[in-house]
């Protein structure tokens, strides 16, 4: 079971340097962890809940794996919600990447390369709420993948084509941090 203090400790050690957007997200995530009775519950909408994402680099490091999210209708990194069987916060990102893409990941422990708090639009079951997202870096064993029911498509995005996929700045910054590890 994931421990709130373990995640808070990880977030506190994540350096944001002069990146104001990341600093803001870091502080919002730390506040959620400090004041929410259930920060990992996907059923808590005010102020939101923790989610995890995987920045999966191609074996050669020349591309990042993206999913075209069915509900949000946009290209994003694979990721999602914490589940009870997840032993560590990095395991959440690994599980979500495998579920959404079938990508085979190298066995190294995932490294935190980004944090981003962003709104999720309402639907029939959920109100507008915030995802307090932790972004972890992975390296794929191969360029093979599959498309899950949650996605319309999966693709390798060459690093010089971020604008083609209209990727948010937080994803761009996280991928660049992953490349420097």
C-alpha cells in the first residue's frame, strides 16, 4: 500500500529550479498530501487526487510514447489512477503504461521527472476535478505497443515533433528531464 509520507518525501526531493509552473504543481501536490484524508482515492474530487503518468522513451531515446486519449480526445502520455494493489507510487505509472500501451519496460526503478496539476473536464459520473500528476521516466525494451480500449491510438513521437501532437508544456519539460537522466 502506498504511504502518503513516502510520496511527500519523494515530491520534496524533486527539484524544480527556476520552473515556476512545476514549482506551483509541486506545492499543490504537497498540500493535497498534507491535508486530504484520501489523496489517492479517485472518488475524491475536491481538491482532486493523485495520478501517475509514464514518460516512456524509445530504446534509442529518440522518441516518446504517446496515447490519443479516447475521453479527452488529445495526445498525452499514458497514465492514470492509483489502485489498491500498487505497492509504490512508481508502480502506478508502470502499471498504467503497460495497461494502456502493452509496452515492455526496462526493469529499472522509475525516476520522477515531472509533476503537473491540471483540470479534468466533467462527465456523467465525475465533476470537474484536478489530477495531481506525478510523471515518471521509463525506457522501453522495444518499439512494439498495442492500443487499449482507453485510447484511440498509440504512437512514438519523435522528439522534434512535440508541436505536431500539441503536447502540453509540462509533458515537454518532463520528457526533456527524462532524456537528461
